[in-house]
C-alpha cells in the first residue's frame, strides 16, 4: 500500500481544509423568535417505503405494516451550505420534516470536513463530528427529533441507548422543558459517558447488553408515554443526513468529488441517512450517480457484515450475536435485524457493501490519526475500514472517499 499524507487536522486556515464552517468554534445555541424568518410551510408527505401507506404512529412506524416511513420533499428544493453559514438546520430546513421552524430551538453550527490524507492520489475526506456539543453526531439527530416529537404532541418518550444518544437527549432536553424522557441503558455504560444529569431524563439501568435494554424499554412504555422509535424515528434519520449534506457541499465547493462513503454502523441509521442525503444532493447537483455506501463494523461484533455475506452466498441467515464485545462500545448491537433490510438495500442500490475490521486495525487507525482530529473508537472503525478497503482494491479509481467520524474520544 502506498500512502501519501496531505494537509491533515482541523486547522482550517493552515491545512487546506475543505469546510463550510465559520472560524468561530462549533457549538449550539438556543434559537429565539428573532432568529426565525418565514417559519411555517406545509409539511412534507410521509410515506411508508414498504407499503406506500401514509399513516404512522408517534414512534415513526407505519401503522399498516410496521415499516419505515420517509418524508417526500418538493423536487425544486435547492438548499446548499455556503461559507459563513452558522446554523445547519436553518440552511437545510426545506429538507427537514418540521412544518414549524419556531419549534427548532437548537442551532447547530456545521462541523469541519477535512482532507485527512491521500492514498495514491485518492483524497480521503473526514467529516469531523466529535466537535459537536456532546462529542458525537447524535446531537444532530436529537436537534431534529425533539421538535418533531413536540409537534406530534408527545410529552414523554421512552428509548434505549448505548450511551451517546442518551447524552445527546439529556443535553437537548434543556431546550424543551415541555418534554421529558426515560432511557434504558446497559449497566456496563459508564456514567461519565452520559454527561451532566438532567432531571427531565430518567435513567434505568439494565443487566445485559443494548438489546436487553431495548427490550425493556419497549415492554415498559406506560400511559402517556411514547416509544421514541430508534431507527424508525424519522427525526433521527433526517437529522443524521445533515452531516452528509454539509460534507457533500463542502467537498464540491472545494473542487472535489465524493464517490465513496464509509460509516461505522450499529442499527445502520447513519448509512440510510447518507443515502437520503446523496439522493437529495444528486438532484440538486445533477450528479450522474450517487456515491457507493459502505457500512463498517468491528469483527468482534459484525452481525450485519455476516448477514450481507450470507445473502451474497444465497442464504438468508440472520445470526444474532449474544453479549457482543469490542473496542467500539457505541456500535455494539448484536441484533440489528429490524433495520438490516433497509440498510442492505441502501448499500446494494448504491453498489456499495459491508466491511469489518479487527481490534488491531482499529487501534492502528486511532494511533495514526487521533492527534489530528477528535477520534473515538466507533469513528476509528470507519477509518480503519477505509485502509482495509484500500488494501482490498475496493477504492482503486475512486475520485474521493468520505469517512464519517461520528464521535470524538469516548464516543
């Protein structure tokens, strides 16, 4: 493997970074009424991708078949991130399923998109999400999910988490005093990962893994409470796509091109969101085709990778991994099969796929790049997968690879 290092890190002025972020630090603020112009518009149509029905429950699932519901936006929308934009939700509001912009109380600045390295001339761009307020891309998800829950009349919601989503909701609920939540967590998730406690969010510890926590959360939804929906929560997926809309705009504005996307996955929500962003970006920019999408997992917990390979061999095996282990705790999900078919379709339709990496490969990626960008174990899974794919020849001829660094240290 021949590797040529180029300007790396997040020092935008000195290192040739491709980014749409103002030089002020990345963060979030509370919106006020003065921040909002033309706040109302008709809501997008919500359609089940499986059966075409338009009726959904408050958690985001189709009432008819239990399938995934997506939003349909007007074809003429041309929202594009521009230099100096300081609020991603404002920039892409026409591509969000929120009819009333005044309910969006969290203003998230765009995060850096950096040219991390080159592999024999192929640029490797990194979307650096670890600079968000709680250190992970989950802040985007809750910034869209919370106003959508509010607009649907939810008062208290219930969910499970491996830690990062819980931290993001605990932080975000300060902007939504009308809402409260209860989260179920494995007893192995450290308190430090949750950030400062918020009295609006009750924490329930569960003996077992994330799957056990999810089962408890669904079984114990009480009167007046709503399942948050997880992967099926439309607000989560539409919030996650913002990272890709930003990155595509950043790279194109710098004269580059992205034809491969790599993200570490647990439920695969992020890669489905990437497919949505690619579809919408391609319509605006007249791309001939969107990027190939690759899902990355750690070998020690890779049920989606195994199911994908089984499918390529003509089998429909779905092997649940009991009590999974691995360096990247945030993506330890041994039973992702309620969402797998949607994720596999996104990868297949893009002519992408799935890849897994060992603990030693993850550690090598951390050692190589953690001094350049905020890099957690889950992000290192995606980055290590780029190097694995390069060695396998999967990236030969690529015009540019975008790797989603979904969180910083501890995330």
